[in-house]
């Protein structure tokens, strides 16, 4: 009897660890998923409201927002480096290093964001011309970019700070701030687009104004939380000072992550250039398909973001085998959840399509795009978890950079251009080929994951 109890003890211990992992993951995933869901709902509401104004407005804002999309790719890279370093220092219990890393990310983020913001404000016409040759779309987009560019500067502090909150397991607070911002944004969109509360109808200009106001509120909430000292004792010398060892580490890990995310984002933006030169209907349908796809995958990306923090924390604490085991569980969970959501996208596509006012041709494109999205989300979520989550949690950011450079810029982008402008294949064939990009990566990604080379503790004893 004693022998049986002893033999079963490891199984009980494994089950206990698994339950604890799920609890920790749930505590992070739920707030992050709610934040992602609200963000997706706001995007959906924006798309729906702009669709009521007209398809031209919907298409123009979709193309103009490619610069916001590129900026999000930059922030994703900066925030990934911030998260992978801070999660490990959080596991080590080094709060001074966490505040110093946050400061390094803020300075880099502000410099890049200022350049993008200046471009949108002062040279919006050339920027719009890059994505479309339709003069109507260009004029609408110019008006939008001149105003929305102001909001980019406001994000340079708030996005880094919110990322820092999530990396130290304060995702709930991050979600509250983001939720207030996003809800404010969608309410103001409705007011300015439809002329509610006695205000004039401002259309696309109103959407931009609403976003600027929402970002001001977000920045104010982040500054208030930092000054209150809820996460760590405010210290401007730590936040704004020089920390050469940490700066070297940040560049070592951030630069490949930043290049990786910009490579990925610019490739996706290039897809929009290809689709934008095919037809207005393709742009509108693609905008709606992306919005719906994002709405259904919020939980999946929440699992990935939460998993990154948990794995990084274990690695920083020196629990390398635990981190490896946790990664395996989170990967299986991501695959199962995403497959379920992909099926839902396919099954619910027709009732969802009725919410948007599109031309018959755009409706036809959208139907096919949503079927393709049903399997695309699986590849996207799994690659995001492994490349931008698991591998980066262990400090490896170079693999994803090289992988995306090869698969997206040597395969997907050239193939898309050839299919669209040389072979003149049907638009849906072009879209299908562009949506194969995530699956070109799978053989290399899974091979690297199984090698275990991503398992590293990158913390310093003399961090600050």
C-alpha cells in the first residue's frame, strides 16, 4: 500500500502543479483577454459605424491606419523586450531593474513615435499615395492622418507602462486603464460620427478626434498610477537615468524583436498595398475580415501574453524545467482554443456579414475571406505564442527575426506581387496565397521549439 502511494505521488504533484499553472494563467489571461476583446470590439464598432457613412470612408481609414498598424508592430517589439526582461527580473524580485528597463523602453519608444507622428501630420498625402491611387480615398485619408498623428505621441508612454504592468502580473490594472480608454473611444466615435448630443456630424475627422481624446485619458491614468507608486516607488533617476548594462541587454534582446515585429508588420502592410491596388471592394472586405478575425482570437492571444509572463518568471527564478513543462501545456491549450474559434468564424460568417453595408462584390469576397480566416487563426496564434511568447521569454529574439524575414519577404510578399500584378490571378487566389504566410513557418518553428535552445535565464546580479 505504501508502495502504491509513493508511486502515485509524482502524479499527484504533477496534477497540483498543472492546477496551479492554470490558476496563474487564468489570473493573467482573463484581464488580457478582456482588454483584447474590448480593443477588437472598438475596432468592430469603428468599422461598423464607418460602414454606415460609406464604403469609401471605411476603405480610406483602413488604409490610413496601416501607419498605426506599423507603429503597433514597433510597440509590440519594444513591449516584448520589456516583458521578457521584466518578467525574469520579476521572478528574481528586482524591482529597481524593472523600473530601469521601463525607462529605457520609454526613451526609445518616444524617439520612434515622434518620427511617425511628424510624418502623418506634415506629409499625409505622400503617405496615403503609397497605399492607393484612388483620389477620393487619398483625400479622406489625408484628413484623418493629420489629426490621428497627434495620438501616436501620447501612446509612447502609456503602451510601455501598460506592458510593464502586465509583466509583473498586474494585468488587471492594465486592463482597467485600457478598458476606460477603449470605451471612451467608441462612445466618442458614436457622438462625433452621428452628431449626437447636439454636436455636428464630423465623420472621419470625428473618429480621429475621438481617438486623440481617448489617448489623452489613457496617458493621464498611467501617469497617475505611476506617481501613486502602486507598482514601485517612483524614482526618476531610475526611470530616466543611464543604465549601461541593462541598456546593452535591452538592445541585445530588443533589437532583433523590434526588427522581427517591423518585418512582420511591414509585410502585412505590404499585403494591404497589394490588395489596395486590386480594388476598393478588396480593401473593404479585407478590413471587415481582419476585424472579425481579431474579435474571435482575443482569448488565444491572451493565453499567449499570459504564458509569456509565467514562463519568463520561472526562467528568472531558475526553474528551467518547470518553464519547459509550462510552455508545453500552454501550447496545447492555444492550439485547441484557436481551432474552436476558427470553426466558429466559418459557422457564423453569414449572420456576421449582414452587419456591414458593402457592395455585392465585397460581400462575395468577404465570405471567402472568412472561410480562409477559419484556419488562418490557428497558424497565427500558434506562431505568435511560440515566436513572440515562448522563445522571447527565454531571451531568444533572433530566431523569429530570421524566420519572418525568410518566409514573409522571400516567399509571401514576392508571391503576392507576382500573383496580383504579373500572373493577374483572381483576387481570392491572391488573398489565399497571402494567408499562407503563417504556415510556411511551422516546420522551422516547431523544430526550434523541440530543441529547447530557447530555455535561458538572462537576469544579471548587478542589474542597476
